[in-house]
């Protein structure tokens, strides 16, 4: 009897551990025991505004806001990267909230995994998510985790929740003729980091290891939450996170949303040498490369905004001005060109 009981206990322990050792899971919702071990145990960051957060059986999160505060929401999937996706998912959504002048509070996370996924992969993704949440003091409030044959690699979609005072809300469509155009950090840094990570072996055949490591390290620069907070205090009129479509796409979207034209100095747009050289390898236009970490802003006093940002240790550059009309002009020395409607992001070329 004791031997049978011990065998039974051993079997139950092995069943509980199934998935931890790389075993595939069945298609459908992630089992509750895996959800508790691989998801909930990784989440520690908490916000006082969150009344109801992530737990088994809860389909909704609840957030307490003051009467004079605006509830800001944003949603985004991560589809162009297969590594560091948990961190990217959080940063990209937090950046969208920050571009509205909002303070990010929390996220709702949908994780869709292919049938070959195991519990270890779920735990890794959630640790990446929590690391970024802790860095930005954002709470993972809930979501959904599922195994499905509809995807062939992990797909993360994040809905962000933020708050802002009514008089502090900033829109993409707030730019006006006469405003200066400012960008922070450098264009193409997200795409550069993704390419350096995804194509590391190829790049090491052409560049020194220190060069490739520096490019991979750009992922540490992808949050624009700090510069957004400074910009709001400085009196920014519009903000737009530079994501898919790169700086050209972001400029077009800002101009269209605001009903204005643009005069942009191409040579004034800041870009890292690592981005230039890696883009040359894959025949990619760096100005149409995904660029989270670079914030596009407009302000009646762009020089003051640049100074305020630099005082906080954030690189920034004045790259042009907003004008009357619809023309979106790009000046490159003596040459002039006009922006076209955003196209497919250049990042996808590396997968062709």
C-alpha cells in the first residue's frame, strides 16, 4: 500500500512538472497550474490605482482614477521580432501612452504561443515583461495566454492603460504652423537592435563583435517615457512615437493628423553609424525603419525643448518646422523631395 501511495505521489509530481522540462502543451488555454507558475509568479510590480488585477478567473482589470484625470488606452502587437519580445511589448505600448502625455499605469497582455511552446518559454516571456514593468513601474493587470496552431512563433499583443490630467493631454494632431519639429535620441535604433539580435551570426562575419554588441544594446534605449514627461512640462504641442514606417512614416502621420505641411532638413535627423552600416548590409532605408525609442515632437520653442531634454541627459535635435498647407518637404542639401505615404516597414526585408 505504501509503495502504491508513493508511486501515486510521484506520478502527481511529474504531472505538475510537465511542461517545465520542455514538454509541449495541448492547444487551448494554458493550464491553470502552468498559469500560476509561469505567469503569475513572475509578476510583482503593483500600482495603487489598480483595484482588480491579474488572477485566475478574472476577465477584467479595474483602475481608480480621480475626477480631473483622463483614462488613456493604447494597444499594439509585437510581430517583427522573435527575441526580447516580452520587453519590447511593454516598452512599445508604454511609449504610445507617453506620447499622449500620459503616465503609464498598467498593461493587459495577450500571449499566443505555437504548439511546440513549453512552460519554460512562457516563464521567460513573462520575466521579460515583468523586467520592463518594474523598470517603468507599470503593473501587468491581466490578460490571456493560449497555445494555438494559428501562430508559428510567440505573438504578444499589449493593451496599455495610462492616466493624464485633462489639461495635460497631448495628441498627434496638435502641431500648428510655425512650430518647430524635434526628435529625441536617434532614428532606427529599434530596428537596428532587432536586426543585430536576429542576424548576429551574419553580422559578425562583417563587423567586429564590439560593433554588433553595441547595436544589440540599443534595446536599452527604447523607452520614451522620460522624454515625454519632460516635453509636457516644456510646453510641447504634439508628440508621436516613431514606430513602424520609421521617421518618414511618423512625420507623415503627424502632418496628416495636424493638417499641416513640413519642411524637414534630412541632414539634421540624428542617426547612429551602427544603423547606417547595418542598413547598408540589407539594403534598408534607415528613415523607414521601425524606431521606437525616438520621439517626434513639435513645439512653439523647439530650441528650449531641446535644451530641456539635454539637461536631463536625453539627446535631441531640431530637424525642421511646421508650415501652412499640405506639402511635406525633405531638404537634403541642394536637393528637395517630398514625403510619400508610409510603406511597409523596412525591417521585414531581413526575413525575405
